[in-house]
C-alpha cells in the first residue's frame, strides 16, 4: 500500500487504495486556549506563584496536545496494518528542510523583497502539527509487530493530485 503525506485542505494521508484520512490538527484546536494561557502567564511577574501555576497549566495543554496526536497516530497505524497489507511504501521526507524559513531577498537599494515567509510560517506550523515523522516511526513499529514492512521511497513523483477530479494518483 502506498502512503502519501498530503496535508492538503482536509486530508492528512492518502493511500493507494483511494482512502483519504482526515487530519486531527490537535494544536490548531487548542491554539486559542494555549494563547490565552500564554498571554496571562506573560503578564505575570517572573518567579511569582501565579506565573508558575500558569506555566504548569501551559505544560498540561502541550502534554494533552501531544497525547492526542500520539493517540491519533497509533489508531491510524493500527487501522492501516489491519487492512492486511504486508508492505507499506511511505515517503522519505526531510522535515528539517520542509520547515525552514525562506531566505531574505534584497534589491539594489537594500530594501527587502516579499519572500512569502508569512504564508510559509502557517504551512510550517501545519507540518509540525501533523508530525509525519512521528507517524511513520509509529507505523514502522506497529507494522513490525504485525509482520509487515514499511519501505521509505524518494518522494519525487510518487503521487500527484489531479485537481480537475480531486483525486490522488500513485505512480510506480
């Protein structure tokens, strides 16, 4: 079964069987709560008891986000392994390069050109929230326990989105 890390609109993962799996987006769901706690914490004096309590609440929110993400990934890995396939082909993605900042571009007068970093930062946050690296390692662990294999392929031209039919096409 081929697996494609999509991160397109409301699709987390696409399989070569035609299945599209919806994303969980745990951080996006809790972002308002997290910002509220962080704003309150930053307004308190450093070292105060109130700031420590808010920092503890912030740690709890981050832990809850991580736990829900991990639970989603385990459930998805078990769902894929239960399909009966023995070989899974995933993409070997370099997540450090996917989440790098755009380089600044300057004209002759020393003024910066718009480089699209504001749009890229939202995409970076989505890549990190999806945690595909963690998912593929979880899938590898679950598949090995079930006697299956996960093979990482070069992601170039392994799959394409047909915009006119809104479907994914997997190539060899």
